[in-house]
C-alpha cells in the first residue's frame, strides 16, 4: 500500500547534481529557511515563501540503505512501544483481567504508539494526508497485533 508514497522528482538528475555541488551534509532542512526567529517575520523571507518552492528535505548518508540496520531499529522501536504499553496496562489492569479488556486497552495504547506518530508529518512537514492514512492503517494492524499479543500473554489471576 506504500508503493505510491514517494514519487520520483521531475528533473531528478539536475536536482541531485545541484545538491551534490552544494555539498550539503546529511540532515533535515526546511526551505526557505532562516537562521533565527527574528528573521521569520522579515519581508525577504515572506517573499521567498511566496515565490516557492517550499519544502522539507531530508538528506541521508550516501549509499544504499542498510535494510538490516533499519529493520533492527524498527524492531527496537516496536519493543519500546510494547514496553510502554505493558507499563500502562500493568497500572490499569490486574492479573487475571478479562481478555477483551486487556485487548481493548493494549490495542488502543498500541495505536497511539504505532499509528498516531505519522499525523504530525502531515501537519508540519506537508506529507500528504493519503500517505498518513496509509501509515495509520499500518498502525491499526500493529495495534491489533499488540492487543492480541497482550491478550494471549496476560498473566492469570494469582
């Protein structure tokens, strides 16, 4: 479902050549940009925004992405979310709690961790809402898996 999330940039070779010649280090950039808050309201910056283009650019290190490293980081991220879900569920649910209640609470917490983080990208970075909705769908799937896992593993009453 994410095949269309990122489009090929028109004139990609020219844009890549311009970025290479600018020797911009990996990082996250906003353009037009300004160095300090005082320049934010300047007439010059407002003119640059009106002229466009306006965007956010993320540059990574050169080379093919290391999928093993990225998937490992994703796995650790999922574990981190599960740790916080477990912490909050442990506060609100007793051992032996009804399975449907365990599922409902842990799946909801899982959705907050896995799905809602993408909404800020549409608000602040201009990511299309269609892309965000697809990531929310992913979040729902991960939340259902989280809820089902906690339901399955929830300790019995002492």
